[in-house]
C-alpha cells in the first residue's frame, strides 16, 4: 500500500509537469506495466483528479475539475505560494486579505515542519515599510480582465485626477501592476488613441460593449509604453539632460516611471525627466550616478543644482 501511494504521488507529479503523456512513457518512467498505469489512473480519478484519456495517442492529460483536489507541490513551490499568500494579505486588492489568510493557514497546517519553519522565519524577519497603493476591488479587476479576454468594449465612469467624472468607452488591452498602482492600458474610442487609466479611479458599467478586433500593443510593449507615459506626463518641473554614458549602461539606473532615456551614441544619451519640485528633480538626475550636462530646464532648476553643488563642497570644507 505504501508503495502504491508513493507511485501515485510520482504519477501525479509527472502529469503536472507537461500537458500530455502516453501510457508507454508513464509505464517506463514508473517502472511498471501499462496495466498498472491504467489502474493507477482509475485510483487518481477516484480521488477527484480529472485525468482524461487523450484520443488517438493512448495517452493521458490532467485537466481542471469542478472541485479542487489536493495539489502536489515541491519545497520551493510550497514556499513561493506561502510567501505570495502572505504578500497578498497585505496588498492593495481589497476583499482578499481574509481569503488569503485562510488559504495560508490551510497550507501551513500541511507543510512539513522544515518548510513551516522556513516560512515563519521569513515572516518574522520581514518588516513592511511604507504605505501601500490605493485599494482596488477584485471585482473591478476581474471585470476588466474578462473584457480584455473576451475582446469586448468596456464602459466605465472615470474620476479624473484634477476633478470631474467622465464616461469612457475603450477597447481594453492589458492590466498592468506598476509600482503601487494598477493601470488599464486601452484604446480610447472617443480620443482615437491609446490611453492609460488608474484602476482605483474607474467604475465599470454593465453590460460590456460589442466585441472588437484586438490592436497591436502600443509601441510594441505595454509595460514600456506605460513607463513612458508616466515619465512624460505634465510634471510641474521638467528637464532634459545629457548623460555622459551610453543608454545601455544607464538603463538599469533609471527606474520605470522616473524618466525616458533616449539613445544618442555610444558615449552619451538624453534623459527626459519631470518632478513636482526643482529639488526633487536634482535628486532624480544625480541618482543616476554619472556625469551630466543640463540641456533644458527652468531657471529654478539651475539654482537648485547650484545650491546642491555648494552644499556638497561645503561638506568637504571647500565651499
């Protein structure tokens, strides 16, 4: 019986690693006869696992069932799930905190002691710092995701950042989790252009609109498009500087949403940035940690750069 149970776990693990297996392949991997494989398949079905026969190949496929049978996870997968559930419990999606904690409690109850110890060690040694992003309803996320999947127009009320509500009709393309916010990237039918929307500011309307033919993603990459949009929006203070290193070298130092890097040649590139204040802009530019030359910017930025330079020199006793 112990040997049979161990073989069933091994068989289940194999079925989860790829879509289809032939009976001969499974028999060879398990070191048993084809008849034994067929019996084991019936045992798995009896335990609630939806094992389907693949027509024409004498094979098997593990499908999705109406109920969730026990999952087989290796050590790293179990830890990853536990960490993900704990993170979700403190995340910005409202309504799933309690559900995540319930699922985490069930998982921790069945974890071997060595894994439970590792998960608890990580939890007790971790401190969450800083406020999370605006809360987002999981129903809103699902409504948007469903419209994206079905290629159906989405209508919603949108609260503009500077006040005033509008009704928008869009062709939704993708949901993007970016920093502390969720965004929808979509083709705005009224503006006839791509737009980004903060999900916490929109309320979907029902029903959805007609189906549409999906357009190619903006600029070929939704995440890069969103980063450029956030970097180039109408900040009160904006500037362009020449960085005296190539775009490839400084790319990792410019975080998404900070600014737009424009390649020039192998020795330099342009950085277009914006911020709320001149001092914030000085910090962003100098954080790239390379020599630079100011190309354009308001007089207040020039004064802020000069003041920062003088402070640094005074700190060295040279001012």
